[in-house]
């Protein structure tokens, strides 16, 4: 979800979350410290007085400009630089040069850099007609472009982090030192002016497709998330999850899984998810009896899964649709089954852990009632339902986001009208209903507009710097050479190439936010995987290409994206696991290892869907999809038993291997593998029952 506004923002209105009395939360000050430590985008300045008011006003005006551009289309040649100019300016105003720098002051030099950035990025807009007519560029225009690129990279370093900036810089060096580069990195080489011109004065560099997506529907969906948060949907998700699973065996862990899955539908940060819902779920899991490492790992793994959960997928779904060349609905459909398997795997393991430890659920009478939660706040989920229906009807993501925003705004007022009608029918006073109106207050509109503008900064900066990477790849043509180099290294083995890609994607994704993560992994690694799949599985991917050339590329993008995302829980960096460990006061490394074990589906499922794209609902019939989903779900039960080494009692080594093999066979689509997998899991279940019955029948030694 979009970030919360700082406590003293001029447009911020604080209110206590609606939670049952027995629910614990980490202190808000500690939450902010954890966020600032592990989520770079949360380490922003908190300014008061006229400075804070000016910045908040600029954010609101920026959001209004973006809304204006959806009705009155601004050409991409103008909108992309305009979008990035405001983003870079706000980044210097809101983020200090050092993460540990003071957050209560705004140095004069950052104001100067902000204004300089605004002017430099507006240059191609103001002088557009002149630039398109001229054949050569004078020196000052190269200086303008070069300085703008440097300011973009510094802003990205402040807001997003150093990894993506280092990668972009290395690709620039590859282009500049092309003749001296070894192996597949070698190219004819380009001088500095050629590189600058390609990156700034064309739409194949900084102002490429990623920034185009950021300046249109990505911003709208982030703004939608900001409005949705102001309606109180976060607390609704927590209460709904408690009503569904709180009283079950190991309730808080299951609440963490369900809440993270729900929040993942509109969320954009693994760390923010972990800290946001983990401040409630982790203390509850510990109080119930879960180990601190396990409690933190459950929340971190579930929150990381939010980034692969449709319909938003941390904004990567929109970028993926643009990059691959398919409709947004195709990406959403493709991601559904893998995401559900991921959360099912974590849910099953948490249930088996609770069963093994003999952990009970929370007290039933202290949990919110499901029907009551739905009756009082069920309207909060209508915007999400509307977006899914609108997208399914074939409308564009921009239209869907606008409709979602409208319903988020109007839903509370409509609910108040319904309450007024019922009060009138029952002859109850109407004034209390009006005073407790569920509609948004005027201040909350400003808060949402400000939060939307703040939340786009990291996404847009990552898109701009990713454009540098993409621009250097297209300029030098090293993309094909990289694919050939990795294929040679793998000895022509598709499986070995996929394993190399997995490790490369995890490495590239370490410490990188979701959007930047996808942009890096898809730009560098996805083309390599796509070509390898076409060569290694010609029958499968030939049929996909015949159905639509872009469909054959989508599995490769999802493969690299999944492994880039789970870098958030894979040691040694594992930012989401580290954030969870900070809340649980657990060992960070052990928490990361535990989270990796819980997220076993994320390591298995990508291999399966690249070999069997039917799992992604690509070129498959509905009955095939239904069978795949059902058998894969049973398969995750088998894998969960193997990971946890438990069902009704501890599994021995042979039972564990049988459960793992059966689970994997069921996850792999195919009647033969399904039958074999089901038989193996059934044997383990029967074996366990007979074993436990015999153990229960044996007489216990009589105490002396």
C-alpha cells in the first residue's frame, strides 16, 4: 500500500486503528525506526511550518496534474519528462543525502538541486520543437542532458538505493569501454556524447517505456491505493482475517498469511507489509507460543508473497504488460495460480507447525464476528471487486483505476445513505448516523493526494534508471551476446541455465524495491530465459507463439520476477526477514533461513510453470486450469508435510521423501504425474494413521 503520511504532515489526520482490545501492536515510534532502517523509501524528511506546507501542496498539485492528464491526454514526449521533473525535484526536497541524515531540516543545496532538476528535465519539453528539427546538438545541450542524468541517478540512490544505480553505471561503462570489454560484453564502443544523446533525447533511454507506464496507469493505481488506505481498508483486512482464522489452530500465523495476501492485492513493498501487519501479528504469534524466528519468518514470507499477488503485484503487473506486449488481464490471470500456491504453502506449514506444537487459536469471544465485520465495513472491498470486474470487461488499467478511486471515495457516503434509510425506517435519530458518517472527510482527500505523490517517487526513479540499463542494452546489442554466453556456460542445458538465472535474479534483487527489482531482472535476464525456452522446449513454446508471440515471453518474465522478489527473504540481505526479526527480537539470519523454508513454493513453482505454461492459464482450457489448481493445491500439502516433517506425528526420512516427491508430482501438470503423486501422499497418510494407531494400542509402562 502507499506509505502513510508523516505524523505532522499538514494533510495528515491520525486515528487509532479499529482492533479488538486484546490485540497487541509494536510502538509506533519503533515501527518508524524499523521502516527507516530497512525500507529506504521510508527514510524521508518530516518538515513542519511553511516548508512542509509547500512540499505537501506540490505533492497534491502533482497528483491533480496526473489526474488531469488522464482526461486531457498530454503527448508522451511531454508527459514523461514532466512526470520525471517533478519526481526528481520532490526527491531532493524529501530525502537527505544520507539515510541517517537529519529529517527535520532542508539544506539550501537540496533546494538548489531540486530547482535545477526541475529546469533540466523540463528542457526537452520547453524546447521540443527546436530539438526535433535540429540534426546535431550544441555542447550546452549535452551538458543539460548529462547533468540531468547524474541528478536522476543521485535521486534514485537516495530514494531507492545504491544497487540499481551501480548496475546502470556498469552498463554505461560497458557501452563507453566497449572495445576493451572481454567476451560477450565486447561491442564497438560509444563516446560520451552518443551515450548521452541516446539516453536523454530519445525515448529508448530515461524516457522509455518504464517511465511511460509510471506516468500513466502506475501512478493512478498508486493513487487508488492511497485513497483505499484512507477508507480504513488496512484495519478491515486485519479484522476480516481475524474473523476468518483467528480462532483456528495457530490463529495469529494464519491471520498473518491471509492479511498479507489481502494487502498484497494493492501493496508495493515487502518491508512495508512486514512492518505494517507484522507489528500486530508477530507479537500475537509469540504470545501464542510460536518461536520468535518462526513468527517473524511467517510474516516476512507472507508479506513478500504480496508482491506476486494480483492485481497490482507491486506495480510490476503494469510494467510486465507493457514490456511483454500483452494485455494487463493476461498478466493478472497468469499470476493467480502461482500466487495462491505460494500462500497455500505458507498456510499449510503454519498449520502443521501449530499442530506439532499443540498451539491453539485465540479466544473465540474476543475475535470479531465475520458477518458483523462484513456488515459494518464490507463496502471497503468494493473498489477492489470493481477493478477486477472492469479489467475483466476489457477496459484499460487507467479506466479501472479511476473507477476504483471513485468507488473508494463514494462507497462510504453510499453506506451512510443506507444507514440513514434503515434508521428512518426504524424511527431512530438520524443525527448520530450523520455524525458517524463513513464517507471521507475533506482533509482525507488531501492526505490521499499527498500520499499518492510521495509513493510514486521510488517507482518513477527506478523506472528512469532502468531506462538507462535498457538504453545501453539496445545501443550496444549485448542482450543477444549475454544469452549466448550464459547458454554456453550452461553447456546447452535448459535446467542448468534456469538455475543460473535463479541465482542471478536473487543476486540482482537483493536490497531492491519491487518495481526496480522487476525492471532489473526483466531487462537483463528475462530475454535470456525466453530464448532458451524457445530453443529447449520448441513444441510447448511454438504452440504458445502461434497463439500469440507475446505469450511465449511472459513465463520468462514471471520466472525472473519471482526469484528477484524472494531475495527479500533470502539471506544474507533478506530485508523483509530482517524487518520481521527486528519486530520479533529474533536472530536475523535464522529468521531469513526460516522464511526461505516457508517460501518453498516460490522456489519450486517457477520451474514448473516455465516447463508447463498451462499453470499460467496460457493457451489452456478452463477444465485444464481447474484440474491443475486442485492437484497443485494437494501437492502443496505434500510439500508442506515434507518441509515441516510432520502430519499426525513426526515423519521418518522415507515418509518425508515420499511426501515431497508426491507433492512435486501433483504440482507438475499431467495425469500420470498427478496419479503417481496422489498415490504417494495417500500412502504417507495411511502409513501415519496405521503407525499412530499401533502406537496408541501399545500398553504404556505402569509407573511404580
